[in-house]
C-alpha cells in the first residue's frame, strides 16, 4: 500500500457510534437542553412517546457520526458537547461550514442523503431519532412538525449569514461575528465563550489563515474587546463594540 493511500485513509474522519439505550421519560422531563430544542414541542404528558423514540448515543472526540452522502436515516439532538459540520471534496479536502452544540438538532436533510458530515470536537452526547419513527410522531403532534420547520428555516438563515461572512466581511468582522454567534448559541449573557475547537478549525470556518485568527484575537485583547482565560475560553468585555464591529459599523 502506498504512503499516499495510507495518508488519505488516515485523513478521513473516523466513524464510531457507541450503541446506546432508549431514554427514560424521567430524563427527558429534566433534560437541561429540552426547553431550547425541538423536544420542547412535546408536552410533559406525552414525553413518554418521545423517550421511546430517542436513543442515547455517545460519540468520542474526533469521531464522525454523520457521513456526507450517506442515507439520511436518523435525526440527532445534541445534549452536550460540540460538533463541527463540514462539506467534503472528492480529493479529501474539507470545508467546515459550522459548529453545533447543546440544543442543536441535526439531520434535517431535504433529500434521502445527508448533505454534510458531522464530527465530534469533544465528547458528545446526543439523542438519536429514527426518521421513520419521527414521522409517526409528527403525524400525532403537529407542533413537532412546526418546530422542525422552524429549525430548517434557522439553518437557511445561518447559511445566508455564512455567505455574507465569507463574501464581504473583513477578518476582524468575521472573528467578531464568530464570537457573537457562539454567545447566542450558548444563551450565555456573561459573555464567556468556550472555544473547544482548534484554531485551525476556526480559521477553516472563517476562510482565514490560522495566523490571521491569532493576530485578530490578539488585537481584540489589546483593544479590550475580549480577555482570554484558561481552558480556551474567551470573555467578551465590550459587547456593544464587538457587535458594532461584526455588523461593519466600526
């Protein structure tokens, strides 16, 4: 086997899903991310139906659980951890198109195949839903179908924002937009932004070089827009100024 073939094989995302077990109704009732996930469309009285459909799944760091182009057989609701989403070219190159964390719902494919790949950044716990069983739930619970449509609309808006970010925004505006998006996704008013992904992943997502991302974060720290703490955590210290920068008004 040639070295090139070996490298190509090793560069592909490792795919591993650990077998899980069906959720207990009590867990769904106390799940911390339920209020902001699609699961909130199911009432407490009917939560047992949802629990019977969900399979708790653990995905280890660096493992892919959605393969682009594979049959879209499942939906995924992230309950903890962080995921990077990507598109791949035939030669193995990848473009990171987004990040997802607790509360995000993945797999809303408009065709029978997944349009993206998904890989765990850190240890990820998620609920896996069979598409066939989810369709039965949507028949019985119209609110669930409406909530899924809202999620699909949010994905479209995110895609449009990403096109604007890559096409028109400067490096400083891109990094500022990225940090603000992370704050909004986490619903964290304190402004603390954990960044478990690598600088390389951030650069790939923003269409920048690693050096540019590092220089921009250093500039933001000098300008007292952010502080950088332990554990790859960034704290936004001047929210209005950062919002102005991200919108192109600075």
